[in-house]
C-alpha cells in the first residue's frame, strides 16, 4: 500500500498540506492522487472512530459467524449480496476456517439483534448455522486505542 493511503487510514482528516509535508510532495500532487483513488474506487469513503461508551443510548454491535451452502454458479456472492442489503448489517466478509461469512450487525439492543438473526439471517436459503458474539467493550479500533486510562485498577481488594 502506498504511503498516502497509509496516512489516510491513520487519519482521514489530515489536510492536503499536512499530507504533502509528510510525503515530501506538493499539495496539488496529493489532491490529484486522492481524486484518482476516489475515482477508481480505491477510496470508497471516509469514516470516524467513535468511543461508543461516551455516547448515550449508543447501539449494540454483534459479530455473527455464518456457515452457508454456496449456490451453484455464483458461490458465496449471492448470499453475501442478500445479507448486505439489510440496514442492520455493517459489513459482510468471506472467511476461511470453520465458518464461511462474518457479518457485523448493529442494533438498538441485544434483543433487536437476536430477533434479526432469528427472523432474517437464519431464514435465508443456504444458511446452515449462525453463531452470534456481542461486543462488550472495544479496546482498539482500526489501529486507534479507544480507552487510554489503564491506570485505574478496577479489581477489588480482598484481605487475607
């Protein structure tokens, strides 16, 4: 991956001036490269990393493992396309190993996600089984450490 893309992955809010300075090229070269990456689909969008614990009434996230039977002539693609159309689905990834697809889902609460899995995901033709793992706490996201205060020891003291 080129240096410009690495810098943008670290912080998409770097200005063209900052990027040019870090890369030793002109601002216009940075701007042209970014436009080209956006045009050819290398850069699909920009996002923000949130500390969900600081947001009142934030959503619940779950990672769902799916074992599926691929369809004849289209493999896993049609199933993945069907799944990714649901609003609750954040990402769908083809995996190697004991399960085939990894699906990231967000919902208002645990029950909402459980119902989504039971009524929508598990009923799709070709889905053999699901395993749902709820996110309890994020420590690091896309290379960014979420919680930085590890000085607090939350373990209780037990006297002998």
